[in-house]
C-alpha cells in the first residue's frame, strides 16, 4: 500500500496489492518484478478489502508521497465485511509511493 523509509531503511505499511515508490523501479528481468533498494520495504494490506486513502471522500489523504510518518500514524482505511479498519504505520519513516487508488480492492 505504502512505502516508507526508516532511518536509512524504507518500509511500507500494511499489505496491499498495490505498492508505492518514489524512484522509478528497476525490473528483475528473471521475475519481471520491481527491484527494491536495500532500504525499501513494501507495505501490504493485512486483509482483503477496499482501500480508502482518507476518512471521507472530501477529506485529505492520511498519507502521500514524501510524508514523514511515525509508528502508530494512520496510513489508510481498508473496508472489509462492512467494517472500516484503520491501518497504522508499524515503523517510522518516509512514504515514497502510494500504489493503491482510492476505492480499489486490495489483497494481501
């Protein structure tokens, strides 16, 4: 869902099918997947559901590229089984990219 940097390491928030990144990713030609830098982590959605970047359609997104976040900050909301689940940052760092789009389904 979101990538963040911790010190020199980047980490992402809870799991999701989409990812976020500041730099243009290079592809691993054998796996055809983006290559992460050594200090970068993907945050995946912890559950399948619908991704929401903000608490209401009119509100500003919880996080965006370039934001500095602290452990416990809200990254997004994932709606699962009609329950709105706030997803929190597990490590402090910098958000490099938000890959999910508002209202899109996400998975682990």
